[in-house]
């Protein structure tokens, strides 16, 4: 790969790919160092809103200088898409580490999560929310350093959903409020970090589903399982820390990344953690059992006599319990076996057993009659929507057909409610992410997503089809139109263009023209003297540009001043927008002294405004 990105970065090899970008190892030919280039996929480069957010956030991320944050050196555009240049790291991400090892011991997990807390604390102080904390974005270098990556890119897109309705980022790690498309803050990153710690210690994620939307709904609705139920070796204090970080209510999580790191440090140092087990006990400090401090074998402390006595008592109680169990357990097992045997065909005459008929797909009333003829009862266990089985028909049965049961036994059935119709929710005025969530919540699919300029705020749904309140089948698509914000254009330069040319240029740009006229001695008649707003100004499409059209040079009629006194004549000439030039001429006639003898141009002549009129004024002849 000899191609240079931004005129300086030489691609060496592709080292990774993801949902938003491909990552390349590259050489900075100017600074002679290795870097990583993350190149956004082309579909994002054509999304103007995404690119604008990406540009702002890449610049902000470049200002984050912290030992646990991957440095962003540069960003730019190349061959139709955008890229950022980052610090090149040799190591592997936490997702790969967990995948290879299954799960991590507590000490090692804390050694990784602690520095991530420090990175988030620094970013949050600089008003940067990551929005996509996950093991994939946590790098452990070959020398053991922990680095968080993808600041900026995550924020540029992770707060919304894609046009197909899939959640930008990884639904497995997003917070409940992020899944609902509402505004998020630093507590969202803390929730995601709690999920990462859960996975690091158990080897699995708390919520799984068939689609990102299904997982996002679980993030909102369901409580996470107990980490200790998956890995019993997890100490209770660590489970408490995880569950506090993953509280559904953001106010019940750690108030900051520093607070979470402090609790991890307390656990590491054998001190009680401050995490609260239940939201109802917000002001109660849970004094969980601390991890025993590490003590050298040769330095084991002496055990007090009282402790030895209590230990012996516990040992005697344990022995008595074991002997009791050895006697009682076999009796219980025998009793259970006898009860089980009594309920089987062994104790029932063959005449009392009947085969369960197949009632799947049959109408409910018909199924009830069939079972009644076999001396069996029916119980409706549930009613569910189903696109394939008609309403009030049997969808499932238990016991299944063919099984032999005693007469008067009960067959539990699931009855279909049919495909069913759903009332389409009103998503106009919601964000794209909120609309997708609301549709998924009502078992509807997100259909076509159109994007149009409008007076509405950017990213807000301005139209939907079918409209609010319409009744459709489950799973039906609902198409939405999302505002791209106000359409804006740059005002073209129309100065010194003719009025007709100006009207054409402005019209092609989607702008209107308001025309006024003004005399000009420098701009030809019919051409534009000036415009407002000026050329290059960004304005809303449809705005009006006012232009001043030259009506040519202004002309005036020269007044007649012959015979008038010099002062009056000059004043009259100048009051008509002309310049007066006085030339004195000797005269022998006393009456002509001080009066205008002649003028040029003569009275009534049409001349340009500010032209000069020469006046000859009589002056007494010298004897």
C-alpha cells in the first residue's frame, strides 16, 4: 500500500474492522513513527450530520492527553471518507483476552478496570462522554499498560440508531437511558463499565438476545443476573460493586468514575466497600466482608484461645450435621421414589390410562370436546399472538399428543390470539433512536428512514407512515422521515452582475431577490452595486438577498445664473448638485462688476451630477 493519506500517512496493513470503521497500521512519513488510522465506512461519510459530529468530537478527543487514553494525533478526509490518526499500540483488546481465558481472576480484572476508571474520570472532567465503553475499546499493551480508545467516534454516532434500526455501538454494553435514546451523561459510561467488569469476572455478558433491539430492551426492563450465580468464586464485595455500577436508575450508580475506582481500591486493600446493595438503603454503608489481607506463610499470627474454642465447637456441630444427613437423606430419597412410583403406570390399572390426542391447530371449542370424550380436562395456560395459527386455535399443548396419562388429567394449552393488530405509536417529535425503541417496544419494525431538510431540529422525526393511531399487524414496518435541520446555502456573489443574472444565480441557490435602485458613477446602469447578505454568507434556504441595482449616473439641469451676483450664483449652482468654478474678467461697465457675465454649460443643459459649471464674473478694469 503506497497510497498516502492526508499527504503523509503510508498504509502498511489492515489490522482490524468494526461496525463503523476499518483500522490500518500506517507510517507517519513526516515524523517517522508508526500510527493507527481508523477509516470510517463510506456510508457514514455521506451522512452530513454524522460527519459534522465526527469533526467536532475528533477535535475534542485530540485534546484528551492522559496515559490511559489512546492519543488522537490528526484527522482528515481522503478519497470520499473520513479518518482519524491515533497512537499505534501493540497488544490486544480486553474482549480477546476474555475470549481466550474464559474469565479473569479478580486481581487481574481490577488491574484493568482501575485505569479505565481513571481515563473516564479525566474525560468526564473535560466534558467528553465516551458512550461506547466495551471490552473491544479497552487495549492492554504488551508492556501491561491499559488504554481506552474510540473517544470521539463513539460520541459522534453512538447516541442514535442507524437507518436500519440497529443501535450504533454495541447494545450489549449500553445503558438503559442510552437504549431509550434519551440524553446521557457520565453515569452512562459507568453503567457500561459495570457490564465490562461483569463480563471480565464471569466470561459472559448479562443480557443476550436475538437482535440488538432485543438486547436493548432487556437493558431497560430486566435486572442483571447475580455474577456469583455464574461464577461462585467472585467475592461478594466485587458483586456489590458491579450491581451498583449497573443500577437501572442513573442516580443509584456511582456518582463518578473516581468513586468507583475508590471502591475497587478499598476491596484491593482489604477494606469494606461503600457500594449499596439495595436502592432502599441509599444512606446505609454496606460493610461487606473484606478480602483477607495477604500474609506470608512464615508470619502467620497466633490464634487466640477463644477463637480455637469456637472453632472446635463449629467442627463438632458439623460432624453432628453430617451424621444426621447420612441417616435422613436415604430416607427422603426412598420416600420420593415411592411417591414417584405411585404416580406412574405401575400403580394404575391400564384402564385408567388414556393417550393424549393431538389438538394442535384445532379450534378451542373443538379441542375441549375432543378432550372431554377422552375424560380429560383442558386448562388455558396463556394466550399469545401468532402470525401462523388463527385466533382461538390451539398453538401448543402439554402433555404432548401421544403421551399416556390418567383419566381426569388436565391438558394445559396455549391459545393463539391470531396475528393481532397493533396501534401505531406517535413518534413524531422524537429522536430517531427513541422512535426505533418505541416501535420495537410495540413489536413493530422500523421501515424506510428518509432524511429531509426542515424547520425542525436536526435528528427529530418530522413524519411517519402509517400515522399515529393506525392499526397494523404485528411486525409491520413503520417508515419515518428524520429532519436534517434547516437547509442552508452560501450566498453567491452577484455584485457587478446584471439584475437578470443575479436573479438567476440566486434562484439556482434556492434564494429570493429583493431589488432596489441607486445612482452610481462607477457601476454601469442595470448592474448590481452591492448585496446583503454579502457573498459567502451561510443562510437558510429560501432567504431573501437584497441587491442594489445601478440606475446609472445621476444627471441634473444646469440653472441659469447670468446677471446674478457671484455669491448667489455659486450657491444656486451648488444647491443643484454641481460644482461652481469662478473666473474673473475685466469690465469697464460698473454695473457688471461682481455679476456673472456668462456661464458654461449654459442654462438648461443636462449634465452629470457633480459636474463643474464655469462662471465668468465681472471685475473692475485696472486704470
